[in-house]
C-alpha cells in the first residue's frame, strides 16, 4: 500500500522542518519525490544565473551508499538515510554556463531594447570572464581595479578568487534550502551534513577536479527520536534589525 502524504503550505513547511538525524527504515520511501524537489531546487536564485552547482543522488540501493555513509563519519543521518544527495559546486563550469546564457540572450530576448541586449551580452561576454578567469596575479589585479573604480562610484568589492568561490557556494546553498523545504512540504525530512571526509568522498564518487562539496543531505521519513530536543533560536531581535 502506498503511503499517503499531506503536502504542507510554505510556512507550515518552514515551521515543521527540522534536521532529522534518524530515518525510518521500515516504510516505503518514494524516490520520485526527491526528483521532484530537486527540479524545484534548480529554480532557485543563483549568482549571475550561472547555475554553478550539481546534485548527485545516491539511493539506498546503490552499492556506494553504505561506503558514502561511512565517509560521513558514520552519522546516523547518513547511515539511516533512504537517499543521500550531494550538493557540489562547479566553479570550473563557468565558461560553458556563461556561453549558454549568452546564446539564450542573443536568440531569445528579442523584446528588449538594443541597449539592454548589448548590456546583457557584454555582461556574459566580457564581465563574467574577467571575474571568473584564473591566472597568476589576476586576483590582485581585480582587487586593484575594484578599489580604483570604487573611489569614484559604488563598486563590487568581492572579486578575489576566495570571494568568487564563496559566491558559488552561496548559490548552491540557496538551491539546497529550496530542496529541503520541498522535501518537508512533501512529507519527508532531511538533514544537511558538513561532517564528511571530502577527499575520500570525491575519490569514491570520481568527482571532477574542479568540483567541491557544499553539503551532503540525508533524506527519509524522520523518526521522533531523530529530532534531538526542542528547536532553539536566539531572540529574534538579535537576528532581525531595522534601520
């Protein structure tokens, strides 16, 4: 008999979502829901629409699942997960993703003014390459350009290689949160994990050299004992300010 799951509204999903560390092993798990939520996740906002991330699914039936769980420091959120979803960043794909945006704008955006089209094409054909290219000394040059332009007008300051890398991870994290909320809205639970041996995981899954792991998300139907206590947050006045 298939499981009947009630879909939650947005605020219900936000309020009920918890990082669940022990998942049910007995009842059926619908892997199609994971696919649906990942398709929703790729609609998330991301820096310059470059979409420099990928999701790798490792189902419970995969021969790699137990090995991967062991590399997640044997956390119960990994060993009991019905599926593990790796969120990896692909900064190395910036060129092909920029070209895809360039071609889209050139062929599909015909209702914009010529000036706006040129600006958009220049963004992907000129600015993005300057920001994402890598060669010795380029970070220092970018920082100097940012500093000098910033003397005259507002200017983006986060242009170093480290800051670009952080931006890519932020985009991956936004997609990850969409995925986890989608799973909760669909009646399932998740647990994002940062405790793993990134070097061994990359080797196990033969990740490309330019790939970095943003997080690994355990998925399943959470058990009550998988929630370790009541949710705690500091006072909202410490987190939300108005000026």
